[in-house]
């Protein structure tokens, strides 16, 4: 496999034309690429930063797409599952083009191969930053008994709370980059993309977001409960509610990621009815 078998572009619409069918053929494994691409096509290619993103398609036999990636700096490169030969070709292509990488995220074997190849090629230090597990909803099991209160879709009047909680969530997971809290809240409100669990007196106590549907899949993210309100079952209840809503709407694949270091959340989502799809990894490059 040659480095120039990778076709690169900075145009998300061209990438959609070339890779959309391939990504849609395995929507669960490609959930991040699908949802990020959908956002970039709909809201502008510099949605996540002022830096221009980069997209790539691996051309296989008979012109078929063999793999794809997208890179929206300063985030890691997101790569579809791929063998060693393809990752070596991609590393050569990117290194020869002088394209910098802060890391890679993908199926655990693919990400590890690319990280090792990048280190050999560039001499950059690489480190495993996070081990993730991708889950898909099999059969929903609503937590019983539910906590007091009810679910409610966030609306325009909740914008300030959404902004504060989005920033708090990013702080909790160590994410400093990305779109601002205001644009994030506005986009989620516009498509009903955040549900609160609220106490009997109407106070929001937890939230679960869900991405817009793309290729028959949605991803539950983020799920956040302020620290002083944790341990009451609110996160499980609101996650079950957004999952139920997606299933009722006819979504074929309801997905979510967990940090494998967090045994509590992994156990919670399995109790709700989520089952493992694949393990992923995030590798960081440099100091």
C-alpha cells in the first residue's frame, strides 16, 4: 500500500461524497466520524477551531473506500478501523506533508499501530491517554425504582445552565479545546439535544445529551451530574430517558462511549441495557 493511496482534502463536503457510503456501512464503529462530519457540513468546517480540518480516504481495490479519517485540530485524528499496512502508509503521507498531530483516537489496535508508527517516523513521544469502550443499546432496562422527579427536554430558557454544565463537564474530563459553551448550547437546544432530569421542585439535577441522527445512529453525550448531586440515580434515569426517546423515534443504533477507568459508569450503562461493541483508545503525542 502506497502513501498516495490516501486522498486528502480540507473540504468536508468532498469527504462526505467520497466516504459517506463507507462510513454509513458501519455506523456504530464510525459514530464519531459520522457525527463530527455532519456538524462540519452543517455548521462550517472551522466549527471546532480556527484551524482548517483535514480529511482522508484510503482508496482500495476497484476504487472502493478502505478506510477514512478526519482531523479537526487541536483534537486527535479520528481514524476508522485499519490494518498495519494502511496506518504505515497514512503516517508516511501525513509526515511527508508536514501535517502535525496531537494524537489519535480509534479502535484500540488501529490507534496503537498509528501511534507506534508515528513515533518511529517522527521521534515524537507517544502515550496512552485513555482507554474507551463503545457500547450500543440492546434492550433498554429503565432503572427501578426511578429517582424522584422527571425528565424534561432543555429549551431556550435553560441556556445558561447548559453553558455552565458544558464547561464543568469539559473541566471534569480534562477537555480544554472545542466549540464554546454558547454555540454548543444553541445547537443542542435547536434540535432538542439535551434532556434534564429535574427534581420535583423543577431544579435540573442531571443532563444527558444526544447527537443528531446520522446514518441511523445517535450517540449519547455528554452525561453530566454536578458533583454534589451524584449518587442519587439521576444520571441513570436521564440516560435511560434519552435512550428510550431515540428508540421510540426509530433510531437503529443508540451508542455511547465510556472511559474504561470509570467502573461506575461502565456498570451503570450495562444495567440500562448497553452492550459492548468495541474497545477504543486515545493516544497523545508529544509532551
